[in-house]
C-alpha cells in the first residue's frame, strides 16, 4: 500500500451534522456525526489498475456521484468520529486492494487412494458375507 493516513486526509471531504442517539442536550446542539467522502477516480494515490480494482470491489459502497461514503456517529465528539471514519476508510481500501492467494490444485496421494479402496473392499466383503448367510 502506497498511501498513508495523512495522504488520505488530504483527499477526503467531511460533512458534519447533528447526530441522534445518546448525548442528551449535547445531541441537539453539537454537530458530531461525520460523513466522510472519498473519490477513487480523482485520487492521485492509486494507479489506474488499483482504481479499477477499488471501484469493482467497493461498488456497493459508492454513492451516485462515485464517492466512497463512510458515516460515523458513535462518539460524542466530532474529532473522534473523524478519526474512526478515516480508520474505516483505510481498512476498506486495504481489504479491497489485497489480492487473494492463488489456489494450487493438489492430487490425492497413492497411499490415501489405496487406503480408501481397501476400506471399500472391506465394506463390500462384509456386506457380501451377510448375503451368503441370508440365502440359505
């Protein structure tokens, strides 16, 4: 990852509004809810391939204008909500940029095949012996 928290903060915009929930009178007076907006398309931090990958992976997080939207209203202070929102954005971007491990196809060993076939033969013989006693 070639981005830092400070670089991301330069490219994000914040909107603050009054939050619901706990806080008493504080909720009615202080704008503590933070909405973070980040544009992947206009970012200088990522290459074109990374931007394409991010837009594919974060398709459901993009709003109609093409911004990644992160909303945080858990804390009572706007500063803490900003910090939490930027941390969430960082985790979203790092998870989206991680490439999954390539699966290496493996074969069943000869010993495992032989053991399975032996087990099948034993089961077959057991049931065959039951049939012999039943016919008489």
